[in-house]
């Protein structure tokens, strides 16, 4: 007999997490809330339960719904995605870093490399592989995150959009369609969005929105942008000049205005390891930059944060110490953090120096940025299309 557990009435939510994990491990089908809609869930190793979910989804789909994935792999985070797709495309990693946890489902061809996908039951593989791709998501719901942390396997989830049915914003909506199949249901009231996650397929340097949802196509384009970050100490001299010079020189290379860089797939920013937020660029930096057609009068300093580090694709530091400081706390970013100087020399801080010191610093930064731009593939941003 199906049971319903109510999160909002629980004295201790951990009890519901434990019961849910146990039910999944026993091969039962559980109805779970996510930030988007309610879904059916089974542990990936439980082939019979997955087969049952896939069969129900298939029966409910319509001809116009064939582009949607049959089932989705629910995982803990973007790092776990590589267990199932070892050769992960850079664009896919970028989108996973920026979209997860959140209302985006990524479809990525698994390739021919050995992975944990091949160790799953055939019924699970069949349910997950759709049109040559594996659909994955990291739900942004605290309860589901807790369940995923407690399970030894990822979860197989029903897709957010099934056939012509309205999105299952409440548990009652889902139970009206599939209630008899659930061994256990977890109720957390109406979902935050009540709309499906956006399904984005990534192949090489191309992304395609295959299912409209919470995140718009325009937003996906922004998330797919190349984010370039310059880092110094206080974010009032060197890194602001580097940011401004890079933006101007990149726009010149692309033949567009600086205000158009975002639409061309580029975001340029700067930060400081020890910056006090909201400070203007130093007066000397403003004067020197203006001589190079760069306006720093609107600059406000910001501290280098985990979020900035996570979002940036390339991080240029002014000194070796800056780079080592970042790598010491985030060794996983070593491939993305590099010295701005192409000859691997430190760019000295001109703070407290003469205008000549600032001029020399700006000229040195400009020289290295020119070398970077010569190697930067600026001809096109990631391809996009809407199906």
C-alpha cells in the first residue's frame, strides 16, 4: 500500500530521508518533489523499477513529445557526471558548472569510453539513452540532494514533461496520473517553479534547446558564454586596467562594440584576493586607462569569491603568488588559472608609485593581452539553435 510522507509536517526531515533511501534501495518507486515538478524516482541499480517507470512514461508520451528524454539520471553534482561520460565536452562542463544544481537537464552523447553507465542494468541503460545521448540533471531541492548523498547509486527520474499532461506542480497532480505506481510519496507542497526543466543537448561546441522550460534560450546563451577573469590584490589598479584593456581589444578583434561582447559570447570581469568591495579604481589607473581609450570611472572593486572562481573559464593573475593562493585552496582549478604575463614574470603593483610606474604597468598588461588574444578563438561563440 502506498504511503505519503509530508515534509512540512515532519519533526525531523532526516527520518523521511532515511525511509526514502531505504525504499529506493529495496527497488521501490518513489514520488519526489524537485524545484521544477514532482517526478517518479528509482535507484539506478534497480532495473525492474526503472523499467516500470520507463514503460509508464512511454505510454503517456505523444508524437509531439518524442524529442524529450525518456528518463533522466539524477546525480549529486557536475563532478559525478564524468563517471558516466568520461569524455565530457568542455561546453558541457561549463554549462554543468553554471546550471547545476538547477532547472536544466543536459543531454550529452556518452561516447565509446568505458564508464559507470555500462555497469548499470540493461533496463536502466535503455531507459536513459535517448537519441544517442544521456540526459542528466542535479535537482536544486534540499530533500532530493540529501537523498542523493545517502544513496550508493544515482537516481533514475521521470522527465519533467510527459505527453500532453500539465506539469506535475503538486503531488496530487502526479498521483492523478501515476499514483498507483508509487510505493512511497514525499509531499513538500507546490514546487517552486511548477514548470519543466529546460532540456539542453550539447554536442561538441554546439548546444540546442530540445525542451523549453524554466531557463530561457537567451539565458542558456548567457550561461554558455566564455567568462574571462583578471585577478590582483585589491582590484583597484592592475586587474581593472587588464579588464578594461581586454574588453576594448577583444571588441576590436571581433569588430563589434564593447556593449556587444555579451551577445558574442564573452563576459570579462576582474576581482581582488584582498579587495574591499565597492572601491573605485585608483585615480592614476583612471588617468592612464583613459589615455588608452578605456574608461574606468565606473569601476567598483569586488572580492574574489568561490562563485567567481567556479564561473570563470580562464583566470589570469598578475603574479605567481596570486596564482598559488588560488591553487592552494582550489587545486582543481589549476588548468584554468594562469599568469597574465606570457613570459611568466610578475606584473608589479604600481600602487603608491608615480604616473610613469602606472604607464609602464598598463603597457606591460596591454602587451600580454595582445599575446593572449592572438591565441584566443574569437571567431565564434558556441553555436546555438532552438528545436
